């Protein structure tokens, strides 16, 4: 956290953050000491681990403190001027501030800041597009009253009433997200889905193949965006394809919103000027509170604003207030520097891994994440993820394109740089991190099941190797303390 005050020498008066958190923990301890202990332990765990989860970050003390107050006690369904509850004038203020910062930061016509998460933001967007194109009478004709009561046959009827709507999105093994029309998510029940993948030779998005799929499938929604694709997406080309087939272009920028906010993704790679509707989380590279957001043009604004109560529970005013604070932070010049360093660090990490002989999907990265193919080390993603964790390196396993090990064991590990960049890591240190990862991967051997058959989960990593990696990681982390202004004593 580069912008934070340095740690205080013993005897110096505590920082405001230290005072605030010590007082908060004392109050919590008076009611349920085990929760106070868990909060303190979580800070210690986060301080001591090399966090490379591409979707995580560290929000500032200002963002975190904004969530712990009486805004949490308010009901505020609806939007300003159309609330279902009285007494919401202060909620109106923070909601308007968050929306104003979001519009200014991203250059959007309209911002809806109520979604509780990325999944919720996507659901708001899906219903908004359906509502505009298909309209509510179709729901009545399908006899739908309570969405939660629908069985598979009801969904069939509903889809028929909606005119059998379709969604085209990136396949899961190419880096797409479950909410882009896949079965375990409601989007896979609301829409008939088809996926576009990546070129098997390069791992890169093949726009001609996307165009061919769009022409053949004629989706209502063409969705772009990803959780595990390490390259840029040309949103101008995606819009061209959407227009050609009469689709709405929706971009889910949950992962890379911070790179858009920080001015790293511009022109054809900035989704906001090209998409009809953009969704995001606020807690990944954007470094805000856990939550979601929808940006759209004027044609969808009215339907988007009906998100609550259409598909969302009551808004979380304390989180909307924290979104306003985080977005204000992201409008500061330091955030542009942060976003640039996130990408520089990802490139240094990728180069360090390649140089040492680890295979990367697409052969590198242009954004904040790197996808390792660990099959060359004779490991599954699950074995690699567990061995790395033993050595104090926190990552997550992830499928690679056409993954022979499926989505559970996988052949890949996804790593990302937003969190370590927030701590202040630079490119030379990311190269060292690549060396630590390489040491673990080359020192781990796959294990066997009790029957003697090869196991996709078991592995062996010598404790002295894991220990050496952990102590080097601790030295690196010690150079960049997390929340240096907070001393819980
Ligand atoms: N969209 C994308 C592209 C994501 O990567 C994720 C989360 O990983 C989500 C949506 C869902 O976000 P949330 O966990 O806040 O619901």
C-alpha cells in the first residue's frame, strides 16, 4: 500500500487506522471474542502469504472503514426519488456519489451501483436486456410468479415465451465465466448458450470464429469478458460482430476493471465506449469493497435501475458508500500508476516463468494474469496448487483450453498481480516470485492412490524445499508490509 504511512517506531503515537481498528476490535471482543480473534488472525494470514489469486486485492483502510457503520441498518429498495422506504436521504447521497464517480471514471452515460456482487450485476444486465427486447407481458403469458419456484419445464416454457433467447460467450476452458450462460448458473437456464473458444494453436481469441458462431447462432446477447484469459480483447471488433447479427454486446469486465479505470486499457480495448452494457465487480483489480456495478447507455438505463427489487435484494448502503470511496481513490493519479505496475509485474512474472521453462497459455500476458500449464511438470493443477500453498504461495488451479483433466483437477494454475502490486512489489521481485514458483513445480512429484494407481490429487514436496521457499517469500513480504499503518499490538 504505497500511499500509506510508514510503520510507526515504538513509542510513537498510533496512526488513526491503528486507533480505529484497536477500538473496533475491543468493542467486538466485548460481545464475541472469538470473532475479534478471527479478524486479527485473518490480518496476520494475509500479511504472511504471497497472494497471487488474480481476483483478489487489498482494499484501503478508508474503503474498509466505510463499511463498518450505520448505513448497514438501512433499507433502501428502489432508486433515489423512487424508493419503497422513507428516510433514505443519506443513502441517496452516497449512491449518487458512487454513480457519479463511476460515470466520470469510466466515461459511462449511466451507472447502477447497487449489485451486491459480480453475479448479481450480470443478472441485472440479463434481465435488463431481456426486458427491453422481450418485455414483461411474455412473463405473464408464461404464468410466472415466483422465479424461485420454477422447474426445468417452467424454464422451457419461459424460454419459449421469451422467443428462445440465446447467449454467445467465451467457453469456460478458454477463460470464460460460469455466469456467461453455463449450466451451474441461472444464465444457463435463462438462455440457450453456445461458446466461442480460442485458436488451439495460439490460445488467442479468434475473431473470425466468433463472427462465424454469431452468424450461425444469432444470439440476443454476445458476451465478452473473462476470468482467465491473459490477453486483451478488441471490443471494437466484438461490437462490429454484435451489430452484424443484431445482438446486444455485453462486456463483463469484473477482472480488468482496474486496468480500464487506470487508463491501461484504452481505445479498442476499453469496453465502455463499445459495449451496450458493461458489468463489473468492484473488489478485484478495481480495489474496492466486495460488490458489483452496471454501466450502460441511455437505452438500457431504465431497466437496469429496476435491478432491485427485480432480481436484487435490498441495496447495501454501507457498501455503496465504500464504492464511492474506492472510486474516488481510483480517480487519483496514483491509481493510474498502480494499474500500469500491475501489468508490468504480470509481464515480469510471465517472462520469469517462461525463461525458467514453464509453459504459459498464449505464451505470455498483456493484462494482470498469467495462466500456467503445469502438465509439462507432470502435475495436475490441483497438485500444483496444493504444493504451492505448502510453500506459502496462494494461487488457484484453473482449466486450460481443451483441458484433459477437466475443470476439477485441471492442468493449469492461474496467477495474478493486483494484490502484490498493491503491497508495492516491483518487476525484479516478481521475477524472484517466478523463481520460487518454478522451484516448487520442479520439486513436486505426482503421487499414487492407495491402490497404487496414479493420483491426480496426491503429490510429494520435500518439507525442506517448501521451508526454503517460505522463508524467501517471507523476506520479500517483509520488504512490503501489508497495511503498515495498522498495528494491532
Ligand atoms: N464475472 C467474472 C468475469 C468473474 O471473474 C467473477 C468472479 O470471479 C464474477 C463475474 C462473479 O463475481 P462475484 O464473485 O462478485 O459474484
